[in-house]
């Protein structure tokens, strides 16, 4: 489960945004997103559920830091807890200040 808050600058104006999503790390450097909801106060400020099955990739080094990229979407620098039960992410795309964390949940 991933949750993040921050700001983005669509259209040249800073606006708050928030994201809650489920990220499934497949263990082979790929990931899928079964569900996500995004709230962004830019434009009409609607809360939007993203279509399921988004995809991306991630890489972690021996020091538990790395990168995560959603295909056709944002990029993040990441840091993982040694046991892999928590992950911290900060968006690296220009004109964004967004950070959040993910926690492993049992099925």
C-alpha cells in the first residue's frame, strides 16, 4: 500500500496532490498497479481512480536504494527497509514535490 502527498505545478501553478495506490512488486524488477486514486487540486480538482493494471519497473542496489519508474508516468528515487517491509519514495520529475511511503501488507 502506497500513500503520498505533495505538490505539482501543472500549468505553471503549484497545486496540492495526493495518491493512494496498491503496488505489486513482482520480484523481477517489474511492478503492476491493481488500483490507484489520485487527487489533484489543479484544474477541476477531481478525485480520479486510475484504470487498473498500470505497469512499471524498479531497481534496488545492495544498499537498499534505487529507482522506480511507472511506464508513461512519474519516476521516483526509492529507499527500502532491509527486510523489504517498507519503502520510501520521492518523485524526481521536474515541477513536482511529492513523497510517500509504501508498506507491505499480507494477503
